[in-house]
C-alpha cells in the first residue's frame, strides 16, 4: 500500500465554547500504489482534515497516518488546495518551479551533511538551476499555459490559477498527490475541462492520488474507488469500486446508464449523511 490511515481521530477546540469537537473518529483507510481514490462526504465531515493530517499539516489526536515512500530522494507528497495557493509575487514559472527549488535546497543540505553520494548529487542536479526551469516549462505547457509563463497570479482567471497549481504539483514529482476540492469554486464548464486535464496528467505519471470532493459526478469521473464519509464525526461508511474503462471521456461517460446507476447507489448512502450534516449547523 502507498497511503495508510489507521484508527484516526482528530479533535479541535470550538472557538466559541472551547469544548472539544470531534472532526474525525476511528477512521481507517488504505490506498494502493498508483490508485486514484476519491473521498466524498457532506460539508464538515472531516474530509479536508483527513487530507491535512496525511500531509502533516494537522496533528492527529489518536491513530496513525503514513505515506509509504519507496524512494528516499523523492518527495512523499504534493498537495493542491481549494484555492490554488500561489505566491502572488511570483510568476507562473516561478510558482511551478517552487517545489523543486525547495527540494534542491534539501538535497544540497543532505549532501553537505553526508559529504558523499553520487546519487544525491545527481538528484540535486535534476531540480537545480536550468533543469528545474526546463521541467517547470514542460508541465506549464502540459496544462496549456505556455503563453502565460511570465504572468502573475493576479493576472489569471481562477481556472488558470488551478492549472498552475496542478503543474506545480506534477513538476514536484512526488509519490502521492493530495487534492482538496481543487475545482470546487470553478464554473461547470471549466471544472469539466480541468477534470480532463487532471486525468491526462495523471495518466502520464506514476502518482498515487487521494482526491477530496463534494461532487459524486466528479468522483465517478476520476476515481478507481470512491470512499464515502459520514456526517461529523467523520468515518468511512461505504466504498464503491469504479469500473469504467480508462481513458475516460468526461462528457460521454456522464451520458451512460452505468454512470447514472452508480450515482444513484452512492447518493442512496450519502443522502442521510447530508441531511444529518445540515441539522448539525443549527
């Protein structure tokens, strides 16, 4: 397996009452190497919390999360957030190259500390100087933004900013890609186009993907397997294997009877959880 989550519980203090709120409780999940898994669930069920704990951005109250890396010279994960998370003072090229820039600094420090290692030096050269920018340019081209290499994020539309975020994640060449509703704020047409873009990028990589979304349609379009979470405190209540052939046409797939049938099966499980989550807001 590539990602392992075992008996995860996460609690936060409520900002108003200072009482503990359990966001995730006793959640266990495994993702196999090369698998594309989508997590769906109602608002507030802990989907983002799960992703952030796996990424080391939040602490678990109980339980274990682990990415089983196979290459100590390769980053464990890259993450794409709900907003693109770009540095506004950097150009598109600089933003896409940023992860590799940090990786180069880490590899250089590691090489200086051990004072040896041809492999370390070769890995450093892959992400240093001209090589870093050459790789960044390749992924910028893959997401269709070659004409905007020198543009700043404020000059780009929301969809274009998310393309930069995807390019940055794939250029980083991590073993695992974590995506937290990256297309949720986009219009329907742009969302479909970026789903197709993501599938094309993933096909050409060896990344394992864990993708959080509210949309059953999006999950069915992208995933090998869909994991359904309950209302808060979030835990897994069902899993669905998605057997649609790859490569997938994101529009044609949605017109098939099989797509509609699978959507109905998932919604049947999710519906009560959405109603419960809505009641928790009042």
